[in-house]
C-alpha cells in the first residue's frame, strides 16, 4: 500500500514529475529571455527619449540665446538662475558651453534642462519629458503583458511536449518494477523508437531481463536435473539403510538418509514451482478441519484455536503443505509455544523466538538462506515452498514480527463466497 501511494505521488500530476520540472525550466528560461529583452528595450527606449529630449532642449535654448543676442535680454518666460537646478547651473558656468541635465527629482513631472552661460549670465530652458516617460511606462506594461501571455501559451505547450518522453520513462519504470516483482517476461519494447537516451535505457533493461531470465532458467534446470539424478541413487540408499542391522550407527544413517530424501523432494518441488508447472485442484473445504489435520500430522506441540466455521475454495493438499512447512519452521527456528490461529479465512502461525530477520521481511523467503544465525541453521526451502504454494492457490502469505517478540506468518485465503 505504501509503495502504491509513493508511486501515485510520483505520477504525472505530481509537482515532482519530470513533466512539470521541464515546464518549470521552460518557464524560467522564458522569463529570463523576457526579462533580458524587456530590460534591453526599456533601456534603448529610455536612451532614445533622453536623446530626443536633449535635442528639443537644445533647439529651445538656441531660440532663447538668439533672442538674448538680438535684444540683450532673455525672454520674459525664461527661468531665472534661482530656478535652474544647481548642478546644471554650476556645470554651465564652469564650462561656458551648452549643457543638459535630466531632472527626475519629481518622477511625476520630469524635465530635461538645457543651459549655457553667455556674458556671465546663464540662460536655461526646461522641456517637459512627462509624455516620453509615460510612453516608456506604457511600453513596460505592454512588455509585461506580452511576456505573461507568451508564458501562458509556452508553459502548457512545454508540459504537453514533455509528456511524450515522460510517458516513455513511466513505461520503462513500470517494466523495471514488473521485473523486480519477478515477471522476467516483462519488456518495454521501445528498441525501435528513436535513438535517444530513453531508448538506450529501455534496451538495457530489456537486455538485463533477458539475461536474468536465462540465468534463472539455467539455475532451475540445474536444480531439477540434480534432484532427478539424485532420486535413483537415493532410493537405493534408502533401501540399503533399511537393511542395516539395528544399532546407534544405523539410526544415525537412517536419519541422515531421511533428511537427504526430504531435501531432494523439496528441490523437486521448488523446480516445479519455478517452472510454473503446478496447478491448484480447488474445491470447497472446511478450513478449521484441514488446519487441525495438518497440525496433527506434524506431530509437534502446537496451540490451535479456530474461530467460526469458515469454508474456503482451495487445494487442500497444497494448503496442508503450507501449514506443515510454517509450523515446522516455527519449531525449528523459533521457540515454543507455537500458536496457530484460524480466524475466518486467515491463518496465523506464530512462535516466540527471535523473530524473522530483516532480510526475510524485506525480500521474502530465499532458498538456501535462513536469514540470520539467531534463527538456527537450515537450507531455507521450507518458507520458499510455502510462499510458492501460496501463490499457486492464490493466497497471500506475509511475514512479520510480533510487537512482544516472535515471528508471525499470516496466510490469507479466499472464502467460498469470493471464489
């Protein structure tokens, strides 16, 4: 359930999705371009307005200077020296040449001043720059609106364009998850599409699945061949052991022969499960009675409790194999008391030992591996067979550790009504 939620959180609607990251990157790039273009246009327009303002001020000042030279007095509407900005007044007196100065001390009423000192008197002219500045502000607003409009179009288009590679990546991820879950026939089948990195990743995963499948099939064939080849000499060994005279050594030999025979039978069963050759023979059975008979056949001390009278549609022989293996494993690798509880269609087998190791809880039962020294020694086939048989009958077998200690194996079966 937690993995499903995590996968949904990484879906196409998640803000962490590659689709939205690409859209965000495109939006940032578009904003950067719009900002750069806007600043450049603003600056060039401002410079042009200042240049035009200086030209207008120079032309107006020429008229004032011409009037002064003809009449010996400045026009009546000409600004007085006290009205001229101090910076421009000082510059005109010090240079004696034509000077301009942009007066933005009041941003709502900007002026372009032009001044020139003639015969010790400073003649100055102000030109209203309000219209140019308002035009510049209007241009800035237009650039912002146009940029937002472009972003409103570009970002969705970028998200749509990113969906195609994102969909291919999700397909590759689904294939990888199926392979990790044990489906070695899963393939992304994108080898013929394009030649980009996604295609290369897809081809690599498909090649890895082919390699894993071939190795697993080789291992399965080897296990099956070894088990089959051992059966004939093993049967001869069993017969020979039965012919030995009674004694302590004979009992030891017979015990080891029984262990070896059980191991070979387990290997054969594992090979059939791996090959998918096992098929369930389903029929409605009373679950409590089947579990009680399975526990009795183990001849081990078990506390059995049955709640209700559930009927399940299952294969009783395979269910017996699962219960037997779980109870035997609990006694062999756990500690007494071993408890088996049947509640509805759920069977719980619990011991009071050190519990299942972390590796088994994380990865499930592994053949020839018990998972931890504290669980004792063994070939690790019992739980692997139980898990395989549970899969054949369509049951769910889960392993956990009880809060107060001990391992818990929970088998959930389908009821007769669910079948």
